[in-house]
């Protein structure tokens, strides 16, 4: 079965610097912007805590998420045939504090729900310790491989029920960065060693074959390793190509590419270099919602200049109130004095605000902001003050002077770096 991911890998193996950005976000404005990036494949993924069989923090099951994406695609005239729907960190992460048997059973149900809903890019992540695992520092590679194969078996069984057993493409790997970025400040990070990748591959392949998953192994397309990139609350670790040469050369000896997680906030040249070094799938999420948040906060400042105090949306305050009311999504990420934590809730690179846009009172405040600013074009002086890039495009006639166009362009600024770094060619479709 034809899959744009297969063509991307073939291009990589021919020595071409082709990759695919994978958008790990359920935010509607992020997805709208992604669907406007041109005639090329689009990979959209939901994470295990965003979307799962119990609803996740978005309140959506995998079936709900697919229906939501289809609705957005229809609204934005984006062909569903160009979409690659994926599941990120599919495994027991959400239930890692529970006993292993119980956590893995829920993880299997999550994988199966994603496959039955129509996901085809399946990142299997069994890299975390579970509630009754040995408390020693490192999780045994054989145990990770066994659980990975267990999840793959569940996916294959679910796929048989859809009549489309060859559609799934798998991403595996045991050195997986935490979803959403690091939870503590890091000044450096250790790259995955080639000998560890080789061992992981040998052990995982053996487990796949032991479970009768030879066909599924042929559809493993990428490995998650640590190339030395990471971000967190207040830092970004940049890609250093010279440090990743061993991983680059090893990729040239195997039929797989690498999937790079936590590429958010990398410079454009770093992204291009990652793709050239066979980190061909670039995962990005928080940097996109961060760009959206920046734009919304700037619009709120414009609202302050144009709207009387009693009619303002108070969106920024509503967001912070929601975060204080339900601190679970940020409290383990932000540390320091009360002033420092207050700052981080608004401006952190981890962008834990992304968990709160779905709150009803926040949605109402955002709608209020759009209503307050949407009746007429924004004053050029305020656009120059708060959106200098957009101001230039508007003056040149290349961008509409409207709040929706400004929001889309704010996210697109980040997305275009990924599209250009991946050298996407519409003829792939």
C-alpha cells in the first residue's frame, strides 16, 4: 500500500535530504495553519495524554479525534488522502503509576482504539517504568522490547478487523524523550550510543518474531533516539551535528530513519541539518501552541488599547485562573519563587497553557476577544507595535488585516521552517 512515509524513506536512502514534519497538537488554529502549508503530505499526531479511550485532556477518543480532523480538513479544503494520522507515545505512559499488567492492558486498548479509528503512523513507546517494576535506575531492554511487541500485536489484531492489515507504519525505540519536553532544567544531554541502538534493534526484532510479527517488523520505518536536542521551561539544547556523526553513519547501514522528538525551538539550520543526518521525521508541538499563545497575548494588548475596561475579554487572566484552578498540568514543570512560577505559567517554553485552551471559560474569553477585535481591520500603528512581521506583509498586500489571518500567520512562521527544512516535494503525494 502506498504511503508518503515510504517514499520519504526511499528518498533518504537515495541520499536525498527529504523529511516530514509531524504536528503533535490538537489545537484547531495550529491544525488550520498546518493545512495551509501547501500541496504536500501532512502528518498530524495525537499524544497518549491528549487523546485516549478515556478522552484525554482534550475530552476526545481516537474516533472523536479523527472526526475532528476530518471536519477541519473539510473546512480548510484539505484532501484527507494527504493526511497521515498518527499516535504519539502510544503505550502505558498515562497509566505508568499502575501495576504493569493493568497499565499494559490499558495501553493495548489505546493502541487498538487508534488503529480502529484510522491512525496509520504508530509510535510504540514502552520505555517508562510501571508501578510494580524493579525500582533500579534502568528499565531492562528485553522488557521494553517485550512490551513493544505486545503493543504491536494488539495493533496488528485491530488492523485485521479493519480489512487493511498492511497500512500501519511503526516507530520504535527505547531512548524516548518525555512527551512535551523536559521537566527540569538541563545544560547538556547524552546522545544515544550506536551500540545501544543496535542492541535495541536486535532484541526488539527477536520479540516481534517470537510474537509472529514478521510482517509488522517489515513495516517498522523509524527509530526514536536522542540526537542531543531538548527543550524545557527555560532552555533549548541545540543540535550539534558533529556530536551525532556515529548515529548518522549507522542510519546509512539500516533500512530505517530516525524520528526526532523535542525539536521545538531549534533554529532553521538545525532542523535542516537534522533531516540531512537522517532524523527525517521532525516532531513539533509546543512551539506551535507557544506561537499561537504569543499572538493571542499580543491581541489582548491591542484589545486593551481599543476596548473599554468593562468590555474586555480578560483572556490572559482567565487562562491563569484556569491554571491555578487545575494545576496538575504545570505544577511539576515550574519551580522557583512565586514570582518565577507566575512568569512561567504565562511565558514558559514548555507552554503548559496548551492544556487549558479547551476549558469552557477560556474558550468563552477567546471568543469574546475575537468578537471585540473582529469588526474592523486593526489599526496599522498597533500592528506595527505588536506584530511587525505581519505589519510588513499587510502593507505589501500579502496578508489580510484580520485577526484570523494574523493568528494563522503566527503559527505558520514556525511551520514554514519545518517545511523548508524537510525539502518537501508535492510530487510525493
